[in-house]
C-alpha cells in the first residue's frame, strides 16, 4: 500500500497549503477523509481522468462538500485537471468553490446543504439497476449529517430497492460543527441500526489503507443489499495538533501552524 500512503501524504500537503494561503476553513474535515479517497481513487474505482464522463465509470459523490479541498486535490493528482488550476481555490469566480462544484472535472454533483447527496446516490444506483449497467456508486457522508432525516429516508429506500451497487462510507470522526456527535445526537449503536435497516455493514479503521481496501473489495458484489462502511476516523488526521480538535472545523492555520504542519508531514 506504499503508493496510496505516498498519495495520501501529497493530498494532505496540498490541502494544508491551499487552506493556509486562502485562509479557508474545514481543514480538519478534509484531513479525516484523505485516506479513504486515496484508496478509492487508486485501488478501487473504475475511472478515466481523460474521459471523466465515461458512461460506465464508477460514480463517487462527496456529501460533506465542505471537505472539498481533499477531493479537489485527489482529482488533480489523478490527472483530471492541472494541479496549478487549484491556485484559484475559493477565489471569486473560480470553479473551485469552497463546497464541491460539478463544473470541476471529476465532480459528479455539487454539494452544499448536508443530507442531500445520499438520496441522489440512491437515484443513481437505481438508474444503473434499471439499465443493467455494471458501474457502482460510492459515497462518503459525515457522521454529523446523519442528524438529517433525508439520510434516514435514503437508508430505508436503498434496501427496499435492493441497491447492492451502492456503497456508502460514513466518515465517523465523532465531531460535528458544534460538538461531539454523542453530545449533539448520539448515533450509537450505529452498526446495529444500519443492520436493522437491512444494510450489509462493516466497521473499519478509516486510516488503515489495507482495511479500507479489503472492506471495499468485500463490498463489491451483488447480494441484494446496499453496503455501508463505518470508517472510524480522526478529524484533522495527520497533523498532531489538529487531531480530534473541534477548532479545526473552522480555523485556518496561521504561518507558524502552517510551517509546523508541513514539517510534520515531511518527517
């Protein structure tokens, strides 16, 4: 898994660099999904950066659109566009908006308000089933957005329609915008709830690339059940002073923190 580890390190460096330069937010949210994206885009999904609209491509949608810099960086490194294009990130008029923008090559759908991407993924997966097309739909949703009723409607809908081509990864970093998930609305026991809804469920370390890959491979078959992967992650993963800190849902690193972050990634 050395290739994906090196890839993830590069993604983290780009994320921190751009968030610092643009005084942007949500670096903690972005860092928690970097390892998931690294494995998905390098080991699992059938995609072609030179033909991003290929009819039979696997689809990936990011529901926590505020973590877009992690996905933009991943797509740039995979060759969907020139990495220099990211220098306009969050600038007025740039397609690289501070939430995912469908105008960016490789982005399937714009995300803003939390809770609407999983229902869209259900629609995509259902369409693929109706057309007997082989591609799969992958989605990363946040734990905090599971407070939204639209997600639970989608979680009921998918098993009803036997959407076994839908793989949902829950970024379970246990911190949402205003506090810990168990303080705001406790999700536990999450695995048991999803299984009761007739989902096939796996729980993994969301930063262990071997576990991520194995769980996705095991989810890549048809058995009539949609697949959910509960990825236990750490907000701000990879930068020690950012890890598990609510502050980094909002804060941009100052110059000293930026240098410390880059130094830590290079050690």
